[in-house]
């Protein structure tokens, strides 16, 4: 990842800190990348039935992971998710498949919010974006190499399969599920626990992690979650604006995850050609995601990067909405522009968690943001209707509107934070007690813009 700048003084890290950060990177990023990659591969062939439990169980799941070792909890979710996938290979009714998909959504609900939450407890604010983006970029690579070439609805998945193809798919699911379950049994030894529980860190490393985080954000005592604290978190305006920003970004991300192969298939390409043309689209998005994460941390800024990432998909969707006026080559170029909007998702998450403090604030906040955000998956799965082929006006128009739902939300949040920071500085100059200074839930520093 390279040596990030210290958050406050703008100085480079000491040699000891550099070694610690690299140690954390090797401990955290590869395992979480693999877990998220496996999750996205499985999620790409489902419909609405997955998203409902996924949305409902995210906050309860993060409340549980706060109270237990993440290595036990997350590896347990992976193991049982593998068992459910194995069971899918043996179902003989549509209702059974729906029930298993519902259960799968409930199990996977804890994966990404838990990953984002645990990772945030190891890094400073302006180190976090790069690490979260590297983990989240597994989504992009899964799309590049695991894309579908048919319309991804659960009903068509079940009803159009012949007995032979169903049996073959059943064997494939059995194999995939067995691999996932085995991975869950060994992941318990690799998934990092909370810093103070981490067996792979020395006492000196643990103390350095603690001191680094204290220097970045003051400590907050929040060992218990009472009603007043939960109410303050649930009514935190930063969380809700971030949640709707994530919703807008996820509509675009899932639109392309679920339907890019379908869109390219309308160009008259074969299934193999579609897959080959999908890879460079996501490869460019992968590079842009990494570049944006580096620049965002380097410049210690978030909101302008979100707005900048809104421009390419705006142009891309405008071309696709007027596709009759453009050649196939121009339409294909438009898909590159649209997909460039997907890296906005980790920026939204990093911005939100940069401005939340304490275990409970990050546990509930990250889960709530991801829960509301993944409502965008339901929207994306229902606006690209087969009968609208090949123009998909409703799909493109809805996705374009959601791009600017995120854009407007970003402007509102940035302005509100700027005004809060200015009021805080004015209060400090006037010598007001800290309790009278304006700040969000559990926040004792100026907001990151």
C-alpha cells in the first residue's frame, strides 16, 4: 500500500509504523478480499429474494460481531453459507430454493458490514480508504471473471433448466459449497480479531495500534450500548445521508453487476464475445478505484471524489439513453463510463466511517448504511426489464437519477459538515466548553470533508 501520511501533521510514518502498517495490510486485506470475492460470485445469480434478508439482518449481525471474536463469527457465517450452497444443489422445488436463498442472504448479511467495521478499527482515517477499496475491488474482479450472459432472475434460473442441466448445476453448487465450507473452517485461523485480541500482534504492536488510533481520533468509552446511545446513532444525520448516498451508488454498481452481460449481448455478440468484452470494462474500473482511493487518502478528502465519480456515468447513461444516435462502438465506450461510477461505493463508506467514532457508532453505522444502500440492489434487479430490450430506458434513466441522488446527498453532507466545522472553530475561539461545541454523534474532531 505504501506509507501513508500521518492524518494530522502531514508527516510520513516512522519506520516502526511502516512495518506495522504493512503487517496489518498482509493480515487484513488478503483474507477479506477473498471472502468478499466469494460472496459476490455467489450473489451475481440471484434476484430480490436474497436482498430482503440481506437488508434486514445487517444491523443485528454487526451488533453480534461487536460482542464476539470476528474470527469465530465471520468464519462461522462462511461455513454455514457453504452448507446452504451445497443444499441448493439438492433442492427439488422452487419454494425450497427461495427458502435457501433467503437463508443465504441472512448469512451473507454480516460479511461486508463486518469486514468494513473490523478494518476500520485498525487504521487511521486517511489510511482506511485504500484498504477498504482493495477489499471492495474484489467486486470488480468477480464481475470481470464471473459475469453472467443471461437475465439474472431466480424464476428463470429455476424454470428454464432441463433435468440434465439442473443436475449439472447441482453438482457445481455442491462443489462450490464444499469449497466455501472448507474455506470457512480454515479462515478462523486467518481472520483478524479486534486489535486487543489479535494473537498475531505482539504487545508492542497492539500498543502501537492503540496509540496510532488515539492520535487520530480521541478515545470514547462505549462498552455498553444503552437506549440513549442507540437512539443517538440511529438519528445521526451523517449515517442517514451516507446511507442514501450508498443507495444511489449501489444502484449503478448492481445494475452493471447484474446486467452488463445482458446489455452487451444486445450488441449481437456471442456469449464468449460478451465475456471477453466485459473484462476490459471492469479492468478499467479496477484501476480507477485504486487510483481514486490513493488520491483520496493522500489529499485527505472524500466529497469531491464522489462528485467527480458522478460525471463519467452521467455521460455514459446519456449516450445509452440516446443509443439510436450512436454506433455500437460508442455504446460500448459508454459502458466503460457507466462502470467508472461504481468505485463511489467504498468512498461513501470510508467517508461515513471517518466521521463516526467508537465501536458501537461504527458497528451500527456501517451496518445501517450498507442495509439501506443494498436496497439499491432490489431497484437494480427490477428496472432492466426483459420486455424493454434492447433500449432499457427505465433502467438507464433510473440508474442516472440514482447517480445524482448520491451527488446531491454528497453536496448536502459536505455543506453541513463545513458549516459544523466552522461553528466548532468559532466556539473554540470563544472559549466555549467542548460539550457546547457542535459535533455529531460521538465526534470530537472536525469532520472529514
